[in-house]
C-alpha cells in the first residue's frame, strides 16, 4: 500500500516535471511564430529546477537525492535533459528514505552555500543569454515617460527624493522633470544627476500673472500647466528625431511631485512578487507543491520575456489610447474613480461637477505616446475653469467609451493625491533674528 502511494506520488511528480517543458515546447511554435526555446535553454531550466528543489530538500529534510547530483555533473545537453527526467522518477520514488551516500556526511551548510552559488551562476547565465537575444527576438517594453512639474520650496528635495526612489523600481521609465523656474536650479540638477534614473531636465517659468501668490488659496489658479506643456513639447521633438517616428511604443503619465504612487500602477506584478511567491511555495514540505512553484516561476519568467502577462492584470504600460484608474484622497473624498460596467467606463464617481467631460485628477490617467505624437496641438489650457484642466487636455483626444480601465476595473486605489504640509519655520526665524539660524550651506 505504502509503495502504491509512493509510486502514485512519483507519477504526479513526473507530470509536473514534464508540464513546463511541453508548455515551453508548444510555445516554440505557437507564440507569435517566434521560436523561443532551445534544448540548451530547456536543459538549463531543468538543472535550475533540480538545484532549487535540492536546496530545499537539504534545507527541510537534511537529506539529498543522489541521482540529482549525478545529473548536475552531466551538464546541459539534450541527453542530460532526457536522462534527468528519467532519473527524477527514481529520485522521487526514493524520496522519504534516508540517503546513505557519502554526500550525506558533508556539512549541510557548505553544500547549501555551494548550491546557492551554482543557482546564482545559472540565473546569471539565463539573464545574459536573454540580454543578448533581446534585440532580435522581443518587442521592447514600452517606455513610460513621466512628466513632473516642480517648483522651489522647502519640501522640494524631500518630494523629489521620494518620487525618484519610487521610479527607481520601475523598469524602462524616462523621467521628464520641468522646473517652474527661469533657469535650472543646482538643487534639482544635482538630485537628477545622482538619481540613477533615465531623465530629462527642463525648465519653464509660469507667467507672472498666472502664478499663485503667497497666501492665495491653492484652487485660485491652475498649477504646473506651462511645465507639463513644455514636457510635451520636448517629448514630441525628441521622439521625432528617433527612428520609428510617430509609430513608437510608449506611455505618457503626468506625475505631480507631491503625490504617492504604488509600483503596481506602472506595471504588471513585478518580478519581486513572483520571486516571493516562489520562495513561499518552496518552503512547503510537499515535493509536488514545490514542483508547481518551480513551474509557475519559469512560466511567469517566460511570459515576462515575451511581454505577455496572462496571470496578472496589466497597468498603465499597456495603455493603447487613454487608460484610467481611481485616485485616493482627492476632491474632498476618500477616492474618485471611473465607474466600470461590462469592461467600459460609464460614468465617474466624484463629489464635484460630475458633468465635466473628464472629472478626473491628473494622477488618474495615462495616454499612449502615439496619441501624443498624432495630436501635436494637444496641451493643457491654463485658462480652463477650475477643475477643467484635465478635461482641457483629454477632450479632443478620447471619448469616455474609449477609456481603458486599469487597476482591476478601477476597483483599486494605487495612486494617492497626497499633499505635503508646509513646514512651520517659527523657531528658525526666531533663531535667525539672533544670528543663530541654520547653516545656509546645508541643503535641505
Ligand atoms: C491638483 C491636481 O492634482 C494637479 O494635477 C493640478 O495641476 C492642480 O490641482 C491644478 O488644479 O492645477 P494640487 O495638489 O492642488 O493638484 O497642486 P500641486 O501639487 O500644488 O501642483 C501640481 C504640480 O505643479 C506639482 O507637481 C507642483 O510641484 C507643480 N507646481 C505647483 C509648479 O510647478 N508651480 C507652482 O507654482 C505650483
Ligand atoms: Mn499636489
């Protein structure tokens, strides 16, 4: 009876083992007609699977599978692939029995660290082979161009630091920062240089009569208008100079410097999520669950390489025309959002003038680069009545029916219209009056 159970387990295990390969092989012929996997890659994948499983075996049970060691020594040829699949039958049949091979006497920690090294080496190899293949085989990920207006005030460096460090986590992002200033300031210049991001630094002062004065209520005049328009002007000019002209893949997003952005709004579930789900599943004691984890890991990994995300919902990077999503803490509400029925936006949940053409905050939409390039006149109207700034830009570009809802049909808040409190300087001013103010040389 025990034996029967063992053999059944082994059979299920093998099915799981063969699954990823059959899938990978099928995709060789079916995915956009591009051959994706070679035997070498599959064998490499297989070795990697075994190392991952072995690491866990050692970790959880303190025992090893002798046949797997043998396979690792055999290398990565197609023969090794076939052989190792056959041998994995044996290894799984013997799972649960104490191993009496000499490897078992090796100090566990040393073996684990050696295998970790090997795993790392294989991962590095896969990464490198992908990097060299990318230009011929894969459509590049669309770049997200983020346009951020910014102006000098006490909290500016803190805002831009937070923002830049969020963007560091987003692949293929180009940050266009436009200072509301007659010249580029050293503070922003220095911050951009050190940011580690791909960026463009511009400046465009707001006309005097359009600028908010100290003490004016913030709603009196629109903010960041000339800066966003300057960002758009630069983008159109720059993209024209690139090969591909008007037909380039890309997304444009207007991100104010004080808001809060979840990484999830930019992309599909990031690799870190897949990795942590993988680690979690690998901690289970069931060999089969671990096999499934390995399968899922490589499946997601493969899909990401092809820019195809079947297991997760895509966010703004997949924008075709104009995509939309909720914004938290805005308009005197917990959130504002487009209301989606049958996959289409039918109206907007907002507390103020829902009759506006697009009653949305700037942080709640993104548009495709193609649309921006195809409409060279589209810009923000600084004379638009209060609350109509977003509509002034979107009106000629898209209809409500065409909006693409993101963030799980606009059911999740992934962006917050946070506003930073103006810091009080009462004590600073008192100390300054005594000649004891903070050192001007220290940048804040
Ligand atoms: C709300 C919206 O979220 C903004 O997108 C919109 O531009 C603004 O209303 C408006 O109606 O004009 P709110 O938080 O009230 O935003 O505005 P701010 O965050 O103060 O300013 C928006 C952007 O413009 C920020 O990136 C800010 O740094 C920049 N800004 C502000 C300037 O470039 N110059 C200024 O004088 C003020
Ligand atoms: Mn703001």
